[in-house]
C-alpha cells in the first residue's frame, strides 16, 4: 500500500522531472544550432531527435546526484545536456537500417526515416562532437573538472568499456544464444555505462569525496541494470501507445532480453532484487538521499 | 630548375614525413585497443582504417608548426594522433553507401566493405570519442591547453563551422550546380577546417602568441585550399595505381570540383596563386619557417 509520505515524494519527483526537463530543453535549444542555420538539414535532424519527447533520465539523475552533494543547478546543466546529446546520438545511430533498423521511436519517425540516412549519420556525429565541446567550454567549472568530465563521458561512450562496445556486442549477440552473464555485460556497456557516468558527473561537479563517488557509482550501476530489466519487461507488457514503439519486438526476435532468459516472473523478481541493492548502497551516504531513492522506485515501477 | 638547396630541403621533408609517420603510427597503436580486445570487430575496423597507409598530413603539419615555435615532439604527438583519429573517422563515415558510397580507399576495401556497415559506423563513432579522450587525458599538457585543444578540434569537426557541416553541404551540392565561391565554402569546412586546426593545435601547444596564431591560421587555410585543388587535379591526371582509388570519378559525375568549375589550366593557375598566398603569410613570422614552406611546395607538386 502507498503511504502518504510516498505519495508526496512521488509528486515531488514528478515536479523535479518536469522542472529538469524544462531546464535541459531550454539549454539544449541554446546549444544546438537552429534549423535555419546552414547546413539546415543536419541541424533539423539533430533537433528532431534531441527534442523528441525524451524523458531526460540521465540529466535528471545527474542533477539529483549533484544537488545531493550540494552542487548548484547552474554548474550541472551543461554537463547534463552533454550526456543527453551523447544519448541522442547513440539512439540515432542505433536506429539505422544497418544497426537495429527501427522506423519508429517515441511514437514518431526515427531520424533516418525523416531526414535520410546520410543526414542521420551526420546528425549523430555532430551531436557527439557538440557534447564534448559543451563540457570543454563550460566556464562555470574548473579546468580540471571539465577535463575529468570529458574523460569520464568519453570512457563511458566509446570502446572498450563504454556504449559503442555494448552496441557492438549486442549486434553480435543477435546471431547466437546469450546467457544471463553475457546479457548483463552487454547492457552494462550499452546503457549502464552512460547512466553510471551521468551520476558520477554529478559527484565530480559537486567535488564530493572518493568514497562518495564509489557509493554513487554502485547505486547508479544497479539503477542502470534495473532500467534495462524494466525496459525488457515493458517491451512485453506495455501497449504500443504507451511505449511509442512496436512492443514485443525484442522478445519475438531471437534477441537476448531479461524476459527471454529469465521468464516474466524471473525478470520481475530480478528487478526487485536489483532495486533493493541500489537502495542499500545509498545507506553508505550521510547526505539526504530521498531523491535518489525515489528515482530507483520510479524506475522499478515505471509504465513507460 | 631545381637548385641544390631545394633538393636538400625536399629530402629533409621526406625524412621528416617518414619519421613523423613512424612516431604517429606507434602512438596510435598504443592508443587504439588491439584487435584481440573485445569487441574485436569494432577494434579491427578502427585499425583497418587508421592503419591504411594514410600520409598523416595533418599530424605532419601539426608537428612542423609546433616545432617551428619550439614545442617538443613529446608534447605534440598525442594531439596529432587525436586529429588523425578525427580524420580517419570522417573517411569511414563519408565512404558509407548512404554518403559517398566508395568501395575502395588507398587501394583497398573501405571499412564497411570489409567489416559491414554497422561495424564501420561504430568504428567511426569510437574513433571520434577516442580523439577527445586522448587530448583530455594528455598529461604532458597543461589543463587549460587541453581544454583549448578539445574545443578547437570539436569546433573544426562538428557543425555549423566544421567538417560535418562541410560534408552535409557537399552531399547537398551533388544535386545542383555549384559556383566557385560555394565550392570554396564547402571545402573550407569539409577538409580545410581540420587542416587549419591541426596547424593551430601546434601553435597552442607551443604557447605561441596570438599574432603568431593568426599568421599560422592564414597559412594553413591557404594550405587546406591548395590541398583540395591539387586533390581535384590529381583526380583527373593521376592513374588508378598512383591514386589508390578510381580516378576521374568526381569529374565525370556532376560533383563540383575545381577542375569542373575552372578547367584544368584554370585549376592549375589557382593552385599556384593559393600556394603563393600561403608562403606570403609565413613572412610575418620571425621563426625559421623552411619546413612550413617545404610543406606548401610539396602539396603544390604532389603526385599522390
């Protein structure tokens, strides 16, 4: 049963989400060249994918962690945009015909369907570039902080231990049987690394201690795993309307998912275990972690 | 007629080229994950394109400029690798079927022909990431220098005033008539920006003055233009064996080239004018600029 205090936290998280989305969207609008700036097609393609109604989960996590350790939103917002640009670029490239070949994302045409493959590839490329430029030029942060952030984000998004490595392993896994451990490895790289790094960036900007960085890293690693398990669960249980994409696509294909490997009940049970682990790591922190707690609850119970 | 001192300079430039190539290749080999590192395909694809016998023109220019202002090779080598990685990533993506659709580069299969489109896209993505990571983590440079280099390289490789913008305009120009000024704008972005930035990075690492940076920028801008004009000339005059790709491809298509617009003699004349301009800017510098002079001569007279 939901208690009154849980209701208030949930409402407060919703407000926090909406406020962060608005802040991030406004800053992204300032950072990304306008559609009327030449070359128009590439800028339109960048904006099509960046302003596609994404939930801004990574910026929300980055902000929540940063504020938990006393950083102000003005020091966090540009790095949050940078992480979101990396995320958007990865979605554009992953949707391409030679990759996951998706026509629909968040209820509308994917970037290459709308603007053609060449523009989509270039839009992804330019978003990655802009992400690093944004952090490097963020005058609200110390030089050493900016460098550490560039390095963190690059490690989490490249190879051998970041997002691109995960996408490569995921494509490779389509053609053979994948076990639970290998699946976890794929997702730790493909989605987990950038989620974990988003949280770590919040700690770095707040100049928190190494022990605090370690605790947040473990919390976020569990959160990333939880995010992927609930993603696989939603793929089976949600309707196309809620999901904005064709549900059941992953489970029908031979593609490795938590539901394919553990079954529906097994995947649900795993989600609860991982959620509990993520909350346990927060106990190591002396700061008030209600917001981080609420984010983990939200990911466990999300319906979209 | 070639004088004895010109011969000695030419030999010395050749030795400088070979030595720089060896240094850059060794450092790139250290920086890029090995083919046996998971995910193997992506790392093999990155290496296939990076170690394809490229001339390392941008690293050579960066080194020559840096040393002209007193920087040591050990402070220049990693930024030179970073610029080369950006160049290699751009070639991989430009060769893709939805872009320039090239099967052959430097006499062998392009990345997507050899490894498939998905691996090629990811290899390009990962090379871009590694380029920024390499500069951000270069402990031989001051923090403020590294940030300035990340910002420089990002500006030169993204939109609206860098390489990706140039490639977008170039693709767009295939379907209509392009004039001389527009062609220059395309190439200034598509190849000129990164060439100019390579030279500027050398100045930045050497901590030279703003006036020196300005002179080098102008020299390198002319050099980039010269590089493209001679590229178009070679496309018409060189054999397939020398070129490592199908000659005449650009001039036969409706694609805008300096030869298509100015004719063969007109393009040759333009090359000489631009070469003279690039040398004139070097006169503003008090440093010994023989190497930079020799590089401009080499680009004017190159046969491959």
